[in-house]
């Protein structure tokens, strides 16, 4: 069942994966993702690590607290989805280069 699987290389491969994961986390901080809501009245920017790095709110929303809250939630949820999608695509890219069954 495990023919061709070199267990001696598994530890080395795990170390490489951990190093690559740390590298990707650092690179993620350089990625900027932007979500807008209300036709651009609210704009939220996050880095690939999921940290909010910028927030712009149109002056017209300062009078309408309820609309502001709704648009902020929408933009934050959208940017969070973008961060998760970015993380998944990075993980898939990392896994694509490794084959534990190669000799």
C-alpha cells in the first residue's frame, strides 16, 4: 500500500513545509486586498494576513450611523473572504510543489 513512500524523507519534507508556511505568512503581509461597499462609500483594505491596514469612509455617511454600520460590516466581511481565498490559493500552490510519493 505504501510502496514508493520514502519515510526517511518525510521528516525533511515536513521541515520544508513549515519553512515554506512561515515564508508565505511573511509574504502575505505584503499583499493588499480591498473591498468596497455602497458603491465605494466605504472601502476596507487588509493585508494577506487578515490585518485591516486602511479604512476609508465617505463623509456623507457620518450622518447615518445605521447605513455606516451596514456598509462597514459588508466591506469587512468581503475583505475577510478575500483574505481566506488568498490563503487557500497560497496553500494549494505550496502543496502543488511537493509529492510525498516521489522517490
